[in-house]
C-alpha cells in the first residue's frame, strides 16, 4: 500500500482536474489519476474537452470563420483581398499549440496547488482503495478517505461505419484532417457533427450530414432549431433528416456510404466520413465488483443530486453520470463535490445549465423550451427580438438570428432563454444569471443595458414578452 490521500480523483478532464484543484485549495491532500500520455510518456491532463474536444474544435472553428469572412463577408466593410488562401497544416498546428499550452497550464496548476499526479489507469477497489496500473504494467494501490470518479466519456462507434484510418473518423480523427477534402460525410447532426461540418464547409468542402431522426436538434427550442437549420443550409451544409446509415465501403480511397430515407435505399461517395452519433460513459474496467458503486443499464454511474454514489465516500461527476455531457457541468460538479468533502454546503441548479453549438451563428439555450412548457401545461408568455433590429449587430454585419425569452404568464418568472446569433455563447450567460436569481422579465425590462451592444437584444426580448419592445413594430400599449 502506497501513500494515503484525503481525496483521489480518477480522471483529469474538466470534471476531474477542477475537482482536484478545488480539493487541494480547501486543504485536502489530493491526487489525480490520469492514463493519457503524450509521445514522450508524460501524463496529458485536461481530458477529452481540452485535448480532442471543446478547445481544439473551437480553434478550428475560429480559424475557418476568419477565412470565410475574408473570402465572402469583408467587402461590405470596404475591405478587399484577392486570392485569400488557407494553409490547413498551419491551422492544425495552431490548434495543437493552443492545446499544448493549456495542458501544460493544467499541469502548472496541479503543481502550484500541490496536487499529486498519478500516471496510469485508475480502478476503484473496495474500501476506497484505488489501483493504478502504469503503462509498463506496474501496479500500485493507494488509499483515500474520499474518491471522485471522473472518467469521462468515449465516442459511440456504430457497426455500419467502423473507424478506418484516415477515412472513417471519430471526433479525434476529425480534428486532425490536414488537407481540405472535396467531399465530407457526417453521420449525426448533433453538436460535433454540425461544428465539424461547418469547419470544412467554410473551406470549400461539400458537406453532407446524415441524421437518423426526423427532426433537427430535437432537444432545442423549435424556433432555434428551425432558424439554425435554415442558416446552416444556406451556408452549404446538406442536412438530410430521416437518413439511417446502413453500411459503408472503401472504394478507391473513398468512402461509399449506404443509407435509407423516406424514398428508400440511397448512397453517396465522400472523401472522408465523420461518425458523430453521440458519446457513452467511460466506465468499463473502472470499478471492481466489490467497490460498492452501481452502474445503470447504460453504463452510467448512479449518483444522487450531490453526486454521491451508493458507496460511502465515493462520488462521481461529469460525463459518466446523469445529465448533459457538458464540460462546464462536469467542472461545477467537481467543485461541488470537493466542497462537500471539505464539509461545506454546496449544490448545483441543474435547471440552469447553458447549452451551446458553436456554429456561426451560434445556437444557445438555457432552461425549458416552449414545447416542454406547453407539454407540461404551464401557461407562458414569449418575447422575441431579432438581431436584424440591433444597431450594433448591423454595424458588425451579424444580423442573423434572435433572442427569445419565455416567462411564466402568472408570475413573470423567466423559465427559458433561447437564441441564435453571432455572440450567443456569450449572451446566454445573461439568461442563466437571470434565471439563477429567479428574475422576472420585469427585472430585465427595468435594467439599463449599454448602447450600442448586442446585449440590448436581451433587453428588447424581455420587453417583447409584454409586447413593449421599443425597436420593433407591432408592440402593444399599456
């Protein structure tokens, strides 16, 4: 038996590394187990989000957005540039540099806060013991007063489209394409599929998105989904709904994709195919049979509202437990659990967790959709304000989209905020803050928003809930 810790965290993703840092800040002797290593055998911190997810995808999205603007949108500002080109290898290298800087930053934070890194694959044993198997097969066992499971998730692979080096790719492979393909297929019209499709569509690739469901972004408010679909199709993404992939075949270095839609059997040939049909919890091999922790039928770790498992002193956070698979949700759960272990009161309001798709324009929402509230029988009132009526949005040439606010008809309390727009990822937190403090639309109506800003669209949408928007026609009089 090796050293004993107050807290051992298994997994150094956004849930695990944040939990470890917070626990150490609270004075707890903390270790974090991570199996991911670089080419030199050193531990790589940050998990999927930082290494092959949120951060690198946003780097590529930002680079391609600037390229697309230079090609198509800057002339309206009086800026002309002929023969604009994209060095894809340089773009990918920039992405890798950003990832490297951030992973090194997490390592620096571990060192500054006194978190011990245990390199290897972690497994929870009985009695809060953690087995760590190093890359060379060496096994060490550590004891802890508390263990936090933050093992994350893995991409779902499907039998009709087995991963094939350089041709059929998961999200990690999609981030490392180093030359622009003429054609690209994407299975799944979710967050990853739409973002990766957007990256390559901006560079001139013909992108076909195959979505098995008959509705686009079923989890989003219908107004957001409808507007998002319209704008993405306008940008060139060919989104085919009710299209179930049934098989793939490699032919002359390309991928032939077979699928069924309402018209019957179909096929397309693409240079590369991205499989983006969702993610599953990474819990296989994580738990000994006598660990005391329970999994549900889908492999998720069973926890209560405070992320406590069935075993005393064992917690689980992030993608391996119930709720949305979002990095910010995982991080906040990590903080909550560290606070609870330290004897403090902590909780998360799971009704106020924003969701964002970083296409352009961005799609973002927090709280309930109009459809959910109507299905629940809640009497609501709705206000919408288009960015086309915003002076700042006009000045920025970013007038696509809108802000939509939904409130309880009787209490005026804000129940949901939904938006499509160039800065939706930043604006949505205004909605989350309002909801966290149980604000009413009147609270937002009475606030003074800076002018000119795109944030004024939030103000106007709140006014529109009562038909009192200033910069929009057809308002009602009090």
